[in-house]
């Protein structure tokens, strides 16, 4: 009988530990499951983008704007699938809003490839180069892969993270952008 009680107590203790582990916040679960090293609520790690037209844009200079970063690469089929939606549903809607900025960040490819990528997808939003994936590694594990989007609020805080293209998640992203720009 004592052995059964001890086993029951151990099972209850493990159940409590498992329940506590299941109660990890959504932001931590999302970050871990998708390979992000940043979490919702974190301040966006700073870096300076070099755009395909040669201009440089420090991320800190965008403070006061809602900023969307799309980590991408020309070889990524899912990226190519998502880009027309970003162009149509986000960029064309907000490109003239002075409180919004959107940048694609092309991972680990030379300028010539990035420029062809822009032409082949038909996007008109600006693209930055990310040699050696240095910017990407500030946000996600190097091997975690693209496509992924990071939405940053006007205070520089990460408020939305996506990985791959999912229509429901993309809709939630567009809704969050609209909410932040009200």
C-alpha cells in the first residue's frame, strides 16, 4: 500500500511539473517552435541595413514607426509565395503612411541576385542585403530558415512573429499592423 501511495505521489508531482511546463507563455512557445531567439515583448535587436540601392538604414532610425522586417531569400519557395501578399495587402496599403516601414532582408546573397529577386517577384518594397546572415542571426537561429516576419511597434518592441506562410497568421499580421497604425 505504501508503494502505491509513493507511486501516486510521484505521478502527481510529475503531473504538476508537466502542467507547469505546459503553462509556458505563448510568446516563448512561439519563439522556440519557430526557431526565433527573440520573443514577443523583446526590444528589436539593432543593426544597419544596406539596401539594394546603396542607402543605409539603421533600425534605430525607424523608432516612432511600425516596422515590418521580412527575412527572405531568392531560393525560398515559400518566400516567393508570400511576397505578393505582402506587396498587395501590406505595402500597397501602407507605403505612403509616414508611420510605417517595410523591409525585405535578403539572406546571404549578392547584390546581383537580390536585384533579380526583386524583379522576378515584382515587389516594390525595399530590400536589404544580409551578408553571412548576420542580421538574421540576431532574430533566429542560423539554421532556422526563412521566410519569417518580425513586426516592431513604434517603441522598438517586437509585437508579432511569423514563420512560413499561413493565410490565417498572415491575416492576423495585417490586422495587427492596422491596429498599430490607428
